[in-house]
C-alpha cells in the first residue's frame, strides 16, 4: 500500500471515531403521520380505523365465540338414525328422543312448478302434505322426534351432506325417499320425482 493510501485510511478512521456510537431513533412529525394515514385510507378505499387494545381484545373474543357457535350448530344439526330390519322392509328411527315436542306448524318454502296440494293431514304425530302434478307426486311429513320412517330394505341408504344437515336417501324404481331430522323434528319425503328435486323441497321445509 502506498504511503498516501495509508494516510487517507488513517484519516478516515480518525473521522469515523468522531461520530456518535448510537444515533437516536428518528421520530416522524405529526403532520407526516396524518398524511400517511390519509394516503393509506385512500389506497384502501375505506375509512381509516384505529383499534385500541381494548377493541382488539373484544374483536378476538367475538371471533372465538362465533367459531364456537358455528361448531355448536354443526354438531347439533341432527341426530343419527338407526335402522331396524324386518320382512323386506326397514324402519328408520332415532334412539335419543327425550325431547319429542309436538308439531304445531309446517311450511314449505319450495314447491316444484306445476305441483298442487291434493291432501293434507294432521294428527298427534305431526303434519302430512301430498302434492301432485299429473302422474308425478310426492308426500312430505313433519313428525315428532320419536316417529319412525319405513324404507325399502333392498336398496340401502345414501347420505347427502348439505351445509350442516345430513339427508338420508333411499332409492327405488317406484319412488325415492329422503329423510332427515334437525334434532327436534323428523322429516321425510317420498315421491316419484328426482332426488335433486327432493333435496330442494327438503331444504325449504320448516
């Protein structure tokens, strides 16, 4: 290294030693922070929100409670059916029927086009409606939780999951049957229409 280079390096080192070892943290001015907040607000297309620690804690607690509520709905949407076999038929029923409330009303929010109500029945077990459209028909029942549903033994049950509800389908050449429960009442539909149409009717039954 040349003498001039050594002299420059030494001088640079001496200059660096004169600088403070720790620089204070830079603090942005209040107008600058306000400007950045407005700019962010415009970029986001929404109002500017400042969450305090208390508000943040509240939001977290609300989110936890909401998730627990969703889990509760998912786990109580219905009870499991059991199948008892006899003489070429099967009987679907629910064992846990401690709360077998009486059926006081029944409404259908979806009826396939062209179908008209041809029969209606109310008994101590529940409500029953029958609809017809020429050669097509379906009968739907809303019954107490301790009611039983007869199905064909030979075809078995197919499970359709929609949202948190399980629908049990029994297919046959003559008619299809769909049954489900919401933990309080038992529903079933039988008719010579497609399973897809049965599901639409079932989802609108209240």
